[in-house]
């Protein structure tokens, strides 16, 4: 594994342990050349996924991009980082087990929204605002209205 600090190819594993509910292995590494320390994760990858965008463009599935977008929506929410890791691993496993290598971006968005809706409604609304491209406050209002249970006087 190449050192991200100095580029040395000879790094040493100092500690390994299960992570993400035993779906990955977390390794602490050290570089003997610069003494830099960093963490890597090893995960099972069932198949290479390709994301098919709305405009037809195709790109390789990027777990880190999914991770970033979910963590942005979960910022300052009372959800443990381990729970977020488990959620992301579950989404990726679900995508890989669909049997297809080409996954429409809409499908990924829907799966993420379903998962977020079960975990944290604020994160769900945040993610939806980007995913559904809300342009005005009215868009938020309509979306949140759909989340509210109907009142007795309706």
C-alpha cells in the first residue's frame, strides 16, 4: 500500500480489526520512511457497478461519493458514525445484490432516500432537497407536507 504522505510503497500494518459490523477490515498502517500513519479499509466487492446518469452518461460507482453525500445530509444529527457506516454498507450490498451491473442513478437515490427516511427525517429532507433539486421554499413545504400524517380535521 502506497503511503499517502510520501509515496513510499513499503508500508506496515500496525493493527487490524473488523469494522462496519464485520463487513470490512480496518487497518492502521505506518510508513517507515516518513513515520506517517493512516487507515485503510478492506471490503468485499461482489461486482463492479456502473451508474447510469439521467442524461445517459455512465460512470463507475464510487462508494466514497455515496458516503460523502450521506454524511453531508447527516451532519450534526444524533446518529452514530458506526450506524452511518452500517447504513452505507447495507446500501452498497443491496445495489450489488440486485444482479445488475448497470444501476440507474434514480435507483440509487431512491434506495438512499428510503434508508434515510427510516433513520432520520431531517437527513432525509436534506438529501431529498439535493436529489430532487428543490428550487424554492415551496418545494420544501410540499415535500415536508407529504411527510406529515394527516390530521383529524382533514
